[in-house]
């Protein structure tokens, strides 16, 4: 009986540890490397250093991100449609910045407005099997730690 009680008390601790590490099954999360710092999406909001949200109203946005028509017109491009795209370019470590997408605006977190036309703070181009435009926008804003660039990317 005592063994059963010990086992029953250990199960919640094991489950909590699994969720604290990011879930039961490790998966790949969109990630970019900016200099020496890796910026990675996480699906576990409490791990994220930065929580971004999205809006359909440009008046509510703190950062505007334009979806460019070509990689040449973008400040940040993600093109990884090859079958052997590198998945280990952003090995997680203590310096990795974790970014989460929130469904509601978080206090002082950036609110991103995705647009097809300018003006915009950042321009992105995404052609990917693993990244969405929202992922790329969240990562580029996360790479800047949620701040706008000194000058708008386009006027």
C-alpha cells in the first residue's frame, strides 16, 4: 500500500516536469539566428521571454510587418522548401530568446499588424513548409526584443 501511495504522489511531479520542458513530445519550433543569439518560437507561454499578439486593426498595433512579394524586397526572408533544410541551425541554449504568440495583447508586449502594403517597420518574405508569416513576424519582432527599428523600414 505504501508503494502505491509513493507512486501516486510521484506521477503529478513527473507530469509537471514534462510540461515544464515543453510537452510530452519534443517538436521542432520555428527558429532564427541573429548574430550569436537564437530566437525560437515556443508553444509554452510561461517559458517565453516575450509574448507577442496580432491584431487586424492597424490603430492598435505597436509594430507593423509587411509581407513582401519577393525575398529581395524583404528585410527578413525565410525560404526552406528543400527536403534537407537544416533543423539544427538554432540549437537551444541558455542564450536562446523564447517567443510565444498570445491570443490577447499582453501588457507591454508588442502587438503586430500584418499587412500586404506599407508603411511597415519590418518587411518579411516567407516561403516555407515550417514557418508561417505569423511565425516569421513574431520571430523578427522577438529578435529586436519587441522594439521598433530606429526608422521605419519603408515610408
